[in-house]
């Protein structure tokens, strides 16, 4: 980890610490206080945007483990989010299981599904693996759409808001704290995961799987584990989304969502937790902006309603192309460049 000038490590505990300087502690505490107090001064519209960002960030953190850390391509992440969402909804609505038990169960169900569809990664990689995960999306969504007695089919299924020691979290302001807490916990584990033996093995496989195998890393077990962990995060995000939306159906988990998850990683920067949040926040704000501008464009005489409706998709695609060409390492790299230049000022030479 890059440290500011004058900050040195004198022991292993200091080297492993995530927060090192007093300024970092102050900024972290101020940010947490800001997020905790957000429902007190934010309106429902802003609160829904922040909740959506938190849930999406959890899903993209899982995809970052799979693609950014281990280098395994997946284009079916939205289907694994759907697996967790429906598992949580079925457990709480039809079986009467508590949300706090259904939440990890949703992650486990998604992880087991990810293991099944991650088995082809033992023999194939690259474009062929991407096509396999693409097929997984259609298989999972077909099963959800046609298992009417269990999932409700295209009509959807309800998922009520949870209780906390008898206190209903039905208001959005109350459920916001659940999303915030779980997002922080999942981010913490993802941040520390890279420094474990498994995390380092993932990076070795991503950089050169043949060299990793020669060094004694079991490619089969670690690739399967990468799919399990990445899909576990997706299942947790799906559970949060199900009880946030309260009614879910297959239209909530489209293939385009999987593509935008990958796009968020590209824009933010693969292999970086900060990049996950940069990408999610950036594209979500662009989506909000495009939603506001779309009706204005529809009223222009030279543009049709169809052009205005596809404005958001056009902007998303254009942004991803520009980042691939001009900043392939994403916003996280720009952030590191900014911090380095800031720390070196006024001696940039």
C-alpha cells in the first residue's frame, strides 16, 4: 500500500493496518457519520439512490473477486443476484424464515449455483468461459420464470421488510441502515481477502495461470472457489434487493444488468475495491442524469421518443468505450495518480 511521505512501518501490525494516518481516520469517521446521518436530512428520492448504490456495490464487489482478482470472466452475474433474491424471498415469505437467517442462506444458494456453472472454468477460459456464463444466465432465468409454483413466474413474488428484535424495518429509512451495515461488512471482508493466501493465489492465477500451477497452486479448486465467493456476494446483494423492492420478478434481473456490472468494473478499475465504488457511483449518477434528461429530449422536434428512451444506453456505452481507449485502468488509477501528485507537491520533480 502506498503511504504518504514520512509514514513508515516499524512492525508487521502496522504494515497490515488498513487505516494508517490520522487524516485517514478523520476522513473515515466523518464519512461514516455522514452516512449514518443521511436519513435525517435526505429525501426519499436521494435515499433510494444511495440504497441502490449500496446494493449494486455489494454485487460488483463479488464480480471484482471473480474478474478483478482471479481473472475469470462472467457475463451472468445478474442471474446469480436473482438466485439470492428469490431464495431469500421464498424462505421469508413461504417458509416463514427470519430475514437474518435467509440473508446468508441466499448467499449460500447463489454460491452453490456459481459452483455448478463455474465447473467449465476448469477446462475453458476467456471468450468460451464468457459464453458459458452467458448461457448460465438464460438457464437460471428460464428456471425462475417457469417455476410458477415456487417463484411466482413472471408475476413475481413478494418479499417483506425484516424485523430487528421486534422492531419493523418497513420504512425505507430503517432498512437503509441494514443496507449500509452489510455493505460496510462486505467491503471490509473484500478488502482484507486480497491479503490472504487465497487472495494472493487468485492474483497469481489472474496474472499467469500456468506459472501459478507450477508454483503449486491448485487451479481447479481456486477457480471454483472464486466463483463461489463471487456468487456469494451476488446472493447477498440479491437478498438485499428483494427486501428493498418488496416485489421481485424476472424483469429485475436482465442480461443488460450483468453487462453494466462489468462496465462498472471497467470504469472504476478492476482489482480495486475503491474502483468498485467509483464505477458504481459514477454510472448510477449518469443513469439518474440520463433519466432526468430523457423527457426533455423527447420534447425536442428533431428527436423521437425512441431516441430519448435509449439515451441512457447510448451514454453508458459511450462512457465504457472512452474508458477502454483512454483510461483502461479506470477511475481508481486516476485516484492513485491524484494522491501521488498531492503527496509530492510542491516537489513534483
